């Protein structure tokens, strides 16, 4: 069997339903497994969560590397966006070559706006935070910042460097706490502090190596809570609607004894899916999958007609985040930034992109049911719907609460020193390279 064929275990969708002897598990049950389990059934969100975060074979534990150029890009000497992309491509190839020489694992190198446009992107976040802090809490409270999933620690350094340089009085009252699920990245974040000049070390930083989904400590002080390029990798559940009754059904992944996958649907019994769907009913949102249900219903009366709607992925783990913020960070201000649309996604409403790199070539996939650990699975976020859900969960008891959704470009034009990333042609990669990103600000 070839390497590529191993990554795409055979998918069966027309087999008989779940076999009685297959054990029902979730991502926590299999967290200690050395290899992907067989003879199991699990909700789609648990299958995706295990694929991405299993500590032994998950994508982020095994392969993912966040690209971080050693030197900041000097945009002012570049001709245009094309030259920037050519320089970036060359550095990417160098990084991939370096990692391939270290071991025989095909490391997955990916980038973020924080790394590509440092320090200016981080400076913009810092300026926003300081502006809001001064308007609302200064000097009555310290500036407390939590960052979820801090990657290489670059955003932390850029934010603190900005505050230290431009707002020294605020810096004296600043605390920065990182919540990091990855032990490898938590170590990397600590090392970023240690290699700096002793006089410039930010001693206000605390790195907490745990998942936000395991958080149980109350934080009653006013604080800012940051999550950039994080929620796109939050696992989603999959639902379809019965074309006759209109009722939703929850998706389950069955892995047989040979490691082959089957997708089946059953009545919604999972409490988290039930909570999400109940909250969504209170918003103006109408699912595109439901809008097409009448046509599917008519087709159902034809021979070999379909009895289920098109698939729809729902952000149930994002709801868990909001519930955690409500319970444990009641006085937070949220800063979320991520993709709102993605090309080349698999079939379905709010469906993910599933891809890997093999021999320096991007390999897209048409299903999320692939060999765990080898593929990045990342989702677009419907920020307008997330904003409505956020208000219901976190701000329902606060009159006139303010929740804003703006594009990343709009945010940067207001808070960033955009002239620092402008090329000779007048093009600005920081404003155009992530045009499919938005911010949710509270």
C-alpha cells in the first residue's frame, strides 16, 4: 500500500448501521491511544478533535509547525505583493527543507498574519487593547490579558513590546497569561522569553499548559481574552435533516476493525448538539440546508430519492468556549479573529477544508474521514451567527451590550501602522493577504 493510500482509508457510506460490538468513545477516551482506534463509533466532533489534538498521533502533536521568519519582512523595499509572495514562497521551501533534514516526518508548515506581519499586526492588537482599557478600566484595574493558543508566542511579545514602548505606565500594571494546550508550544513560548536580552524579558508573563476546555478556575477581574487563528481548528459536529420530518440527525463516524470509515446518522441525543440547536433557534439564522429541504423532499418521492438534507457542520466546540467564558471569565472582553470563508472545502454548509502536504505539494481531500494526524482540518466561522450566539450565552443579562463584527482589513486600517507594510507600488500585503478574515470584538 502506498503512503498516499494509507492517508485515505476506504470510506463506506452504504454499509449497514453501527454494529453492536463497536464501543462508543469520545476524544478523551482515546487520548492515551498510541494509534487511531478501530472498532469504535464516535461523534463527528470527537473524530475531528482526535484527528487534530490526540497527544500521540494528532496533527498538531505530530506534524504542524508554525512558520516564523527569523527576520521581519522589509515591505518598504519590495516592489509589490507579487514580490512579497515570491520571497515568502522561497522562505517556505527553506523551512520545509530544514525540517525534512531533521527527521523523516513530512512536517506541515503553516502561517498566520501575526508571524508574516510582525510586529505591526501585534502592535495593532495592542493598540486596540490599550485604547479600550483606558476607556473602561484604567487606572482602577490592572490590564490582564489572556491569550488562547499562542503559537510561537510572537503575538505575546509584540503586544508587550508595544505596551512597554508606547504605554509604560500601563505596562507597569500589565499581566499576560497564555492558555496553551500543546506542551511543545508552551515550551517554545517560554523559550521566546529566555533568549531575549535580560533587560527586555517580560516578567509579567505566565504560561498555563492546559486546554481552555479543561479550565475550571474563576477569573473575576476584568480581562481581555484573545483567540487568533484558533477557532478554525475547533471541532464541529455534523448534522443532516430528515426530508420528511425536518428533524436534525447527528453524524457518527464508525471505524471498523480494518480501519475503514463509515458515516451514519442517528436522532440527536448529544446534549451539546441539543444546546447549540436550541440557541440557534433564538437567532435570525436560517440554515441553507433547511432552505433546500423542500426540493429534497420532492425528490424523495422519486425512485432512489434522497432521504436526508445536505450536510451541515455546526461549531459545537465554539459554544463550549463561550460557555466557559461565561462561567469562568464573567468580566472578559473577547477578541476573536479567523477565517469567515474558505475555498476548496468539502461538501456541506460551513464545511471544512481538509488538506495535507506531500512532497511539497498540497493534497486536498473531499472528506474529513481521513487518517487521523496527517491532515489539517479547519473551518470557516459565521461571525454574524457566532455574535448572536455569544450575546445569548455571555451577554443576555447585560443591557446594551456591544458586540462588533468587522473585517480584518477594517480593523487594521483603524489600529495598525499600515504604512509600515506598504510596498513600493502602494500595495499592502497586510491588508490584502487575509481578506477572508474577520474579527469579533466585545
